[in-house]
């Protein structure tokens, strides 16, 4: 299995999905070798057990105590999830500077470092260098199927499948049209399309995404199957002191602050809510390329004193913010699935979600809006906050509803798809 990220190295929903899926596979007794690009930092070694720190492919292996049948391999690479060619360039330059500071006189130039470590100066070339390293690593592994998550690992999936002769499954959690609208990056689109075309089967996280795969990428519907994401049941989180005024309502936006997630619609709706309610605060938890613009917009709208930006949250802080919230709002412009609303409901928080999301296909007890209709978003926020019976109904029915969205079911469906690709035609 080839992915972008995995806990504790996580920056978004893909890592959550990969963890939930592989954990369920582990419980089903399926053996998984999970490969991801990562410059492993020393501060993370308390979370993972290093098994083979170095090999000729510059790969590191580690295991999680909770997962008996899953082994992880990290390939040294500056590739990062939710990245762009421009962000890759910045990350690479930062990595080079750090290496030069550590090595001092032992390295005379960035170009020397590039040659000696074989990092590539542009994202496209690095994706393919990473693919070659993954193929080399795969020669030493035993497996039946190659499963690649999202575009950055599709070339690696193609390479591993080609060298091993094993079937290739590509898992579409997001497309370039979700991330960039109509202003697609042609390089990324071409990689996505080739991955889908070369795959034996394509897994989409929703019918919403399946339709994009078929209509925008020209993939035959016969080989595209929907496997919904699940939710990791929150078990025994203790109720820590939050310090929030009980009279103040909290409306939560949790996700990457990017065009895809619709932060501007959240803020415009907040402005309208503030015109009829005063005892409410809006929390934007996350980071992204529109973070500074969102802060400026809140100020321009005159609601800066009512909007709290927390930055990126992880671990217990995520649980804490859910416990504080009275309502979760996801106004995504284009959301292939959307795991956060499931997490919110799992913490007894009612949700408002955009109709332009895959999760709207599986949640019946959620309020649904068009992402652009800020008047309707505001109206629904006010309705939930002002009418406790509505909030109680959404909370109780929604929480009951997510009990049938289990990662085990997703893993069983994936296993069936694997079996079908292994049966001779």
C-alpha cells in the first residue's frame, strides 16, 4: 500500500483514512506493507519502533504496537501531502538549508547535496524518483496486490505493479478538480488520469467522486467502485476543563483552510448569524494557504472579535475542540467524502454539510446546504443554536447513523475488490 501520510505524520483526512482502513485490515488478518514519503525526524521516534534504519533505497521501516500485521516503510523524500509544485520547491530549499547548517564545511553547495542525495529539483521529477525507489523496495517484499492512495503515489503504484506483475488498485480520495476547481495543474491531472487508466480497479470514496472520475478522466464506470470511509469510534476520552463560558455557543469549522473547504462562505455566514445572535463564537481550526486571507476577511467583515483561529490541531486538542462545539459546519466547495462530520457526530456534535460532498450521500440526519448559499447556511446555524429540540434530534439520530459507517466494512469491500483482481479472467 502506497500513501502520502500516516499517523503520527499527519496533516489531513488522508492520514485518518489510511489509519482507519489499515487498522481494520489488520484486525481482519490481512498483511499490509505501507510505504510513504517521509523525512523521519527524531522527535517522532517515541511514537514508532525503528526496525531497519538504513538500506540502499534510503528507506526506514517501523511498526506500530497496535498493528500486528502492518509494517511501514518510509522513503526519504521531501514530498508532502496536499502539496503543490511551488510548496515543494520551498520545502526542498528549506531542507537543503537545514542540511547545510548541519554538515557545514562538508557540503559546499546545494547542488552538491542534490547530486549526493538524489533529491530532485522539481516536484514532477521527484514523484518519479520516488516511484523508482518504491519499485526497488518492492522487489524485497511479498504481496499480492498494489494499492495506491491519491495522485502522488500513482506513478509509484504503476512502477511497483509493472515490476511485480501484481494488480494495481488506485484509491481516489480527492481529485485535482476538487483541489483547484477548473484551474487544474495539468501535470497532476495527467498523473491522476494515467494512474486511473493503468489501474485494474479504481476505488472512489463516494458516488460524487466516482462521477468525476468517469466524466472528467474518461474512466470506464465498470472498473470504478465506491467504498465509503468510516469513522474511528472515540472511546474513553476524558472531559477536560475547556474554560468556555456555558452561555456562549461555539460553531466549528475544522479542516484545511483552502479554496476546496469554502472558508470564505463560513465567514460570510458567520457575519449574518452575528446580526441576529450575539452569544456565539466561530472557531476555525486548521491551517492552509488561505489562512491569512481568512483572518483578513474576518477583520474586514467586522467579526474578528468573534472568530478564533486555532491553527492546525492534532491528538487530544482535536477531541477537546469537538467537545467545546455546539455545531460543526462544513461548507466545502468540492468534497470527495469528508471524514470530519463523522468525527463531529461521534462526539455528539450536530453537523451542517454542503450538498457538494460525498458524505452527504451517507448522512441522512445532517442539515445540507449549497456551499455558496450563505443565507441558508446562516439560517440553519441560527435554527440549530436557538432550538434545542432540533439540535438534540440531529445529535442523537446522527450519532446512531454513524455506527453503521465502520472501517471494517470498508476493509471488507477492499478485500473483495482485491480478490476480484486476483481471479484469472
